[in-house]
């Protein structure tokens, strides 16, 4: 049957699929618009399955935060190429998904994929995007934070790295941003020493001891010296013990005290290509 240009345009407007794909879907559906939409969605599913093993290390991270700073969501939406990451539809999808998580207090990727947006699940929207764009697209990570303190959000230029910092109370904007940028740059693993997992501490001590013994130090001396190396490890990987990036003469703890800032309760650092 003959497919009119008006029908092709309507299907394209409703689905965002390419003109030729819309024409083929309408022809296959004998002009039935709803059936053509279903065909295009099934095509998205097939493309999604075909792309399942592809690497999706590009994309962007978006955040959504309340005006009073007591609630925030950060979400990473991945794709295969930087070109797609700048696509307006891709960016809007990331923002819409983050808003759904925020509005519904959703804290896991799996739960978010089952949530609905415009009458369809997020998982269905993802498959449709894959069908339209032709790349593997996935939500790789998200964080939902609720606090009785104050959250500061920071997104590094390029939207491939984002940080949420939860302060115990209100914090001056410049101080909060400085701490968030510290976390972005220095990638700490904990706020305080006592929050570093025991297995990580034990592993660092063991590595330090082996290094010293290999350098010829006696075992008993190596054990004592390993504690000194552990202190240096804390200075490198624990937020409050790290040297402040804008002034290495002080630690982050000193910087907060100098500015009478509230305590950091926790932080969340999301970077494309990295898991939790």
C-alpha cells in the first residue's frame, strides 16, 4: 500500500525514529499507526539485544537537588560515543530519568527501570532510545540522598564526573563547592579514618611491610614503619586528612575549621566508566 508523507511525519514526530525506519514500519503495519509504533519499539528491543556486549563508557551525569538542599539525585546515563552524549534527546532523557528518581524516592537502578514515565517504564524508554540512536544506552549508576543537613552538588565541566556532599548543617556556597571539587580531584575513599574498611587497612599495612622487608628492613622494624606508611595512605585517601588542593599547607579538616564550616557526613562521587 502507498504510505503518505504525512503519516511518515506523524510517526516520526511520535517516536523520534528515522524517516526511512518510519516508512518501513508503516508499510509493514499496512498503514496502522499504532502497529507501526509497536514495530519500531520491537526494533529498539532487537537493537538493544544486539548491543548488549558493547562498551558504553561515554555519556553524561546529571543531578537534581531540592531548593533547600535536603534531597538530591545523581544519575549516570551511558552511551558508546561522545557525539551521542551531546544529543539533545539523550540529555533530556537523563534529566527526565533523574527527575523520576527524585520525585519517587527511588534509590536503585533496577527500581528506576521499572518506574513509569509518560505511561511506559524507564526500561522501555531506554530500549526505544537504543532503537532510535543505534548505540548501547544504559543507566550505569544513581545515588539518592536525603538529609537533615545540607547537600552540595558539583558537576565537573563535561558532565562526566559529579559529586554530592552531605554536610551536617548549612554551609557557605564557596566552601561547599571547594570540598566537592576536592573530592572530584582527589577521589577519597572515606570521610574519616575510622570509616576506611578494615580489610583495606590490613591490606595497606601488609603491602607496606612487604615493601620494607624487600628493602632489607628487619621484620620488627618493618612492622613499626608500616604504621608510618599507613598515615601517609590516610593523608592520600581520607578526605579530612587530605591536603587541601587550593592550599597544601592545610588539610581539608583545617580548611573546614578555618571557615567554621559544618562537618561532612558523607559524599558520593560518580564518574563515567567507574562502578560504585
